[in-house]
């Protein structure tokens, strides 16, 4: 199958990993994958096994399946000659969904169960199951990287996007070093798609440090060396970082946003029901005090992650596209 993937860039941000990893999985399954984006260059931070071409080249090409997940390349995606067009919704409130609904026979997919159900209620169309995934060859435990102490808490440091919840978590962590010696590590990347330096976002708690622009092997080492990973996202689709942390054997505290497909409270994570710093603080403090619980949750993470591989997701999407009935024009509403 010839698959055309449309992206606004090939940087670290904006959910790009999902489509590079899917492209690699489809390439491994024998499909011909071409990634179209404005610059046309290959990704520098993650190897890509398919072809890469400038966005303008899509107008003269043809695919069996065209795939898009954001509004900036939607026009080129919708105009591309393809047997099937699939719009992949990855965020609540995605403005591209309305444009997808206006195109007869365009397929819809969503990257989480809650988002899929919400889209089906809104559109009254079938929405493909696009929940997943994780690179299990890359993200896996290495207990030798996790120090005996101090306890290391890891979080995504993207302070420029309030829905990520970084500053909410930092408020929750203040003073917790009184319970046990702590190290707080934040990671983020800078680049054309994210120029705001997260270190300029205000004072950090004691014993906190930033890791900026980690390579992929360095990112894995951060997860493997963490005792606890904290995520407090809002209106997320799929929280990649929480699952990556689970895969690497870190205990996880998270909100429900982006995690309900894989996080089970007190089974493989502590799931915070109310997205406020007091509730996040209570969950983190519990794991700092209760080493057996922390270790039990951490041990459950890799088995959880194993069910959500990119290879499994690529095969699942492929089956659903082949079986999908074309949407009927004029059915969608709202």
C-alpha cells in the first residue's frame, strides 16, 4: 500500500513522533510510506524508514491512503489523489475536525478512547480506534540507571503550554523534600517549533534541574533513572510521556487526560481525579512515603506498555481502514 503522511514539520513537537513511528511500522510491514511536509528534509532526531518529500510534491503524486492530523497541511492533504483519506484527531478541540467533516467519505480516527467516543457523539460517524503506541525497543527498564537515592521525580518541562500542567506540578512538589531527599528533573527541547526557553518560566523548587534538548538515548536514560514520573495534562489525546515512563519502569502519577486507555488507579499508576496541585501533591507524597506501593506500580508499567506498541497500532489502523465503510455526505452534525 502507498501511504502519504502530511505533517507541518518534522521537529520534536506537535505529536510528530506518532506519525514517524507509524511510518516506520508500516514500512516494516512492506508498505511504501512518503512523508510530506513543507521543508521536505528528513527528521534529524528520529530515524525514518520511509521517503520524505516537500509538501508541494504531494500535488503530483498518488497514494492508496492519505493521513493528516492537523489543519496546517489539510488543504494539501485533502487535494492529494488517494483512494482513502484519513483525518487523525489527536487533541480535544482540534480545529481540523470541522474541515474533515465537510469532505464526503473522509475517514476519522482518534488517538484515545475518550476522544474517539466524544467524536462519535459529535459527528454521528464511525471513528477508527487510533489509540497507542510506544516504541518498546527504545523504551524499556534498566534498573542500573536508577540511583538508590535521592528519589528522582521526572516531568515534562514544557512550561509554554499550560495544558501540559508543568507549573501545576511544580507547585505541588514544593516542600516535599522535607519528606525524603529529592531530585526534580524537567526535560524539554528548543527549536523552530518551540523557541521559548522553559527555564525562564519562574523559580524552581530546591534540588530541581532542567535537561534541554536531550537526544533520544538521553531521554530514555532520564525515564530509566526516575523513581517517579508526574503528568498533569488537560485536554490531551494520548499522553506519550506517561506511557514511556511506565515502559521504563518508573512509577507514574497522572491525571485522567490522555491516560485513561492505559492507566489504572492503584494497579499501574496513581490517577488523580481532580486536576489541582493539592491532589497531585497528595498522590506524589503517598508514593514518596510508601516504597512498596511505588515499587509495585513501577513493576506493573512495562507489561502495560507492551500492549500498546506502534507495530500493533499500525496493524490495527490498517485493518480498520480496509474494513471501513465510506462516510455518507451530509450525515455529520454539530
